[in-house]
């Protein structure tokens, strides 16, 4: 274990990692192990992401953890770099720097970096245990991930008794999912009691789901747990409806509000991985959306950009600073806006007129990109254009792409929002026409009503 007073270099290079992690990092031929966007402009390579996990700058740590999800577990897929990265991350867990707390973006609330790395390892183990027919992406072979499970268990096991409940629950979740490995099945009786007594009663609904799923897989009776979960949800629904009912008796409404406020925060991930429902069988539309080739910018006048969900669009990737966005676009922002929080000005958005792009920020980091319907780049996903199209065409295309129930929602303004893709399609007026203004989003921007500034709503 590294001494807590060990010096850390300003840019947190790989040499600042614990010796075990350094050895694992140095002994891996990363050049032959790509992640989802290896080689794209501005996207860090896996060793750079791993080296930044223990960076002294909190913003760099948060960005690195986000990159772990976006680049190595993209859309519940395993890439050649994923399993080796998991082995490096597991060797960081006992470093005292992982006690630093922050908000990590994927889950609500604050928690130590150690707990969030365990959550990432739990997501890794969740995907690794699934067969391709269960819904995990077919782009990669999970064999390397499955081969890493016994070693990961050995590095995680001690944290199942950690004094911090957030670490203990995350470690138990990862361990329960790792026990799908045939070599680890004999250890199930050792962990089943803790999974039932700790994980099954957690305030985190995803942990509770893992407990019920794994205990059932181990042949244990989970009838009581299923009943308790149904009763919990029913009570929350009843109290929520009463709290929002303007005609409810005042005393009963106040009691419901007070009860809701007393409930512990559910820190579950916004999109638990787990078993996937069966894919839709509806075919894709025979014709993709057709971009309108006139009005200000013709199709041949637009830049051509590609979109990688939850990673980035064109030369931009999520997590960039304003300066990095400006360099990538080759343009200084024409306008920008912000707000004040705790006395400090917080950047809200910046407009890049020459590129037809609005970049939106949270805590100084790029979290949303809007492409202007009239002048913005033509952004394509799987060859289909998203900018300057007829809104009904793109909406139909999204509906037919959706494979997971509930993943396509609509904003209060009627804009379709795809949680699978991190994509919202807004309409922008062009004379008598309405054209598509696509928004490319991170998870915490999917609630457009609360996430977007007033200036963005005025672009309709």
C-alpha cells in the first residue's frame, strides 16, 4: 500500500500509481488493445485514463472515472482493453487516495473513489456474466473478461467487510456478480448471508436487484425480498401521488411529504445493466431520415461529423473544458453565458457561430452539444443524418431503433430523448419549416427541462 504522504506529480502519470498497478500497466501491450474510440482525435488512450484515476485534481479524477464507463464499458460492451484495465483498477483499491469523496456522475450522492471503482468493477462483472443472447453487445468476445474474474475476486474480497457501508455494499455487489464464474461458485455459501443481510436491504435499488437476482440464481428463496420490494414501490407511489395531489387533505399531504423526505436517497445507477429484455423485432425503417438540402446551409456545405453515444461527437468528447472545445473547433466562442454559485461564476454554454455548435457545460466540463439546424455540421449515426432533417422522420427512426422498454422518452416540449443513445431531437424553425436540432448528451442531461438553460429553449 502506498503511504498516504507519498508525493503525487501534478499530471498524475502512471508512475504515481501503486507498484502493483504500475506493474500491471507496464506489462500490458496496450497498443493492441483498443477501447471503443481508440485513435480518435482528443480521446485519451486507456493507459492515460488509468493514470488519471488518482490525479490530484478532483475534476481530472471525475473525468477519468467517466471515461472508464464511456470508453471501456460503452453501451454494455466489452472491448479488448476492458479486462486489462479492470485488473489495473482492482490494484488501486487499497491506495489511500481512493478514500477521496466526490460525485462521480453515474450514480447519485457522494461516495469515495474506492466505492465508485468497485461500482465500475461490478458493472464489468455484470456484463461479463451475460451471454450474447442475453442482450450484451456482440462486438467483442467476453472470454478475456471472464478469465479475469478469479484474480479480480482475490483483489476485491477484503473490501466486503469494509467499515464504510458504501464501500462494503459496492464490494459485495461486485463479488456477487463475479461468483458467476464456475471457479468461484464454491465460494457462494460464504457470501450469500452477507448478500441477503446487507445488499438485499440497501437503500440503493440496484444493489437490492443484484441481491435478489443472485440469491435466486443460487437457489435461495427470495419471495420475501420480492414482496418487500413491491411493497416499498407501492408505498413510494402512494406517498408521491398524495404529496402532489392539490385536493388531498392538508394534514395527510404534509404527512406524505414528511415521510418521503425521511426516506434514504436511492443512489442507484440511472441505467442498471443486468439482464436485458428481449430486443424489439420491428425492422428499421427502409429509408433513413432525409436531410433538408436547402435553407442557409446546403448539405454539401455542412461539415460531416460522426456521433459516438456517451463518448463524443465530431472532434468533441464529453468532459472537455471550454479551452479544449475551442481548440478542437478552431474557433473562439462568439457568446457564452453562465450563472453564479457560491460566489463563483459557473459556465453555462458557449456558442461557436462558424461551426454552428452550442457547447453546454456543467462544473466547467462539456456535457451536451447542440448542432444548429440551419448551419451546424451534419452529424450521422450509422449513416443516418440527424441535423436539418424533418423531425417526424428522425422520431420514426428513433422509435424503430429502440430496443429497451422505457429508453425512449419525451420532454415536456415533446422532444424525443433516447437514453440508449444520449440523444435528444429538438425542432428549430427555419421560416415555415421545422428542422431537427440534435442534442448529444451525457446521462445527467437527459432530463432536458431541468438540465438545459433558458437560452436553449429559445432556439425552438
